[in-house]
C-alpha cells in the first residue's frame, strides 16, 4: 500500500480518514522530525516516528480489550485530524492546536469526511467507516482530552516529546451532578420488561431472540455486569459451593476492569433464568464446569446453523439493547404525548444504564452498600479480608432476599 499523500485540504476531495492499523504517512507527516520531539539521545522507547510511539503507548493496554479500543479511538482521531486537517504530525502539535481540536470534537467538520453516514456501526475496513458517529457531548470531550493528556504525558516521560501541549490547558471542573443520573426508574424498568415479555415468538428465530433479550437484561440487572464482562465470560464461570451451614449457593466468577476477578452472587432467580435460557437452546439447564459457551449465545444464522462457542461482540450486544430500548420507547409514546420525555430518556439508554439501574434499585431495597460495592467490583476489601468468606455468604443472602427481577410468568 502506497503512503497516503496527505496535506491540509478543505475540500471533500481530500483523502478520507483511514483506520490506524492501515495508516501510512509520508515522511513529512510521520513525526520523525516533529517540532516537539525531544532532542535528548536517551529516548526510552524504540520509536522513530509518531505512529510507532503511539503504538508503544497503546501496547501497554493490550490485556484489556475495552480500554485498548477506547484509547486507540482517541489517538486515531487526533492523529488523523492533525495530518488531514492541519497538515502536521502529532509530534508538532501545539497548545493552540489542541484548543482547536477540543472545539472540533464537539462538531467534527466537514461531516462527510469525519462522521459515518450510516447509523449502523461499520467495520473498520468498510468504505463508509469514519472516526466519529457524531458530535461528542461535553462529557465525552473531557474524557477524550483526559486520555490524550495521559498519552502526551507518557511520551514526555519516555523522552519522545519535549513537552505536553495539553499540560497548559485550563482544567474545567464538570458541574456537580447527582452521583447516579443515567439509570431507569422502577416504572421505566417495568416498561422495558413488559416490552421484552411482549416480543414476538412465532418463529424459532423470534423465540431465540426474545429469550436472548430476556436473558441479557437479566444478567445485566441481577449481576450488575458491564457489557464487556458479559461478552467476555463463559457459562462455565457459574459454580456452586456450600456455605458454613451446608446451604448450596451459586456464584458467577467475572473478570472486570484492571483484570480483577470478583465473585457475583448468582441468586436462585438468576440461576432459574439461566436454565430457562439454556433450555431454549436445547441445552442442559445447568452449565458444566469449564464450559466454554459464552453467556450470550448467537441466534440461528441465515445458513441454518449456529456456532455456540463464538460469543457476540460488545457492538452486537449494544445493538440488541438499543432495539429493546427503542421498542420500549415506542410503546411509551403510544400512551400519549405526556410520555415523550420519558420515552426519549429510555431511547438514549445503554448497557451501562442497566448497571446503574441495578445499583440504584439495590440501594432502594436497602441492600448493604458494602455488598453493592463488592457485587459491582468498585473496590476490594483489604482490612476485613479475614472475614471475607463469611461476608460473602451474608452478601449472597442479602442479594438473594432483596434484589429480584420479577419477570411476569
């Protein structure tokens, strides 16, 4: 593949953005002679240009697919903007350039070059792929700059750059908000459950799809899992053990952020829903130890078969939830115009909203905050590690008694 002859262009005839892994830059835009390059000879990374330098930084997050994807996205956007919009390498960006980039994130123009025309998420190699799905919210802009600040700080520490152009930025504090804002009230959550209960089940594919939607909502809500934890966990992660009183309790072992493993109480209700979901696929109700089937099984494909060992991607999971939330919003709108605001809120929900919803509803039911913290993997217990097993059993009992999904039979 020939290097992309990139130069600053204002017309839409300019080269279109290329995914990072396929990007090749001419020498003048490679950053080999960037104006912000450190002149010291004792560079700590073996990177001769900007692409190699950012690749070295991204490699530090190879053990976390979700973090790597998020960080690559922000680095990719900045690098492409620098060479396409400014005609300069990343290692020549100034403080003023980054201020302009901050404004660009809030309104990526020209949109035909930067924003995907399709609302459907496209593969990175697709002709219609673009770095943006649309303008970023103020919170997303701040998050992007935090990631880029970490990149620049690391490149300075690695003696690749002479200085961090973002270090001079005025740090704006986000307005004070309630701790949890993106969650569903009990009423909206019931509307979502009613929508899934009303999904069509006339064909085999419809039945499996409805069963998958119900199971996905169940495991996100009762388990408080993140989307990446659902797609990255196998059914064999469920296991049973007896407590000090001989009572059998089911657990789900999950590996979450920072590669940390935690045990999530698998309540009787969750295990019953798991059995219901597995029976829909013709499987035994209880998973076997070490079973590699994913938590979320694919629906029968067009060819009339399925690969049960291949899990769904996070993108596919989000599309399923968007469909459910969209259907629920439509049903709310049908009640009358006074439901429009609630319907719009529901239509904007995502997988992480269900995690917040589960946490909010657990605290509503007065589940001990320590148990909520440990169920969700927000922090680890250190000072009480001697009582960990006893506290696990108490946490399971509290979750079992007070946190229920309540599907209508």
